[in-house]
C-alpha cells in the first residue's frame, strides 16, 4: 500500500506541474497578441509605435516556435510590423508639416 500512495502522490504532483506549465504557456500566446494590438493602436505616437512594434516582433519570434501559439504569434508579428510602418508614416508626416 505504501508504494501505491507514493505513486499516487507523485502522479498528482506531476499533473499539477503540467497544468501550471500549460497555463503559463497559454498566457504567452495571449500576451504577445495583446502587446501587438497595443503597439498598433499606439503607433500614431511615433516613438511608442517603434518601441512597442520592436517588442512585439521580439515576443512574436520567441512565441512562434511553440506550435500551439504559432497563429497568435504570426498575427502579432504582422501587427508589430504594421505598427512600425504606421509610426514611420506619422513620423514623416510630422516632419513634412513643419
């Protein structure tokens, strides 16, 4: 009976750790997407668009390696690139108006 209790306890702990790791990994996919959306919304403010766009691209590249989050990572990469392009547009627009 002692071995059965030990095995059950180890199995229970392993399941808890696996569940915790899955929650953390799921958070990364959502995080990179949220940062991408914030980057795109903030992109008319040139500096914010550049900084958040680069952060989004970095997080997207790190997250795209995980197959379960590849879709969110690709969307975030596109949003990061779009944020940088929009920030560049607004930066050049401000320069041309002066």
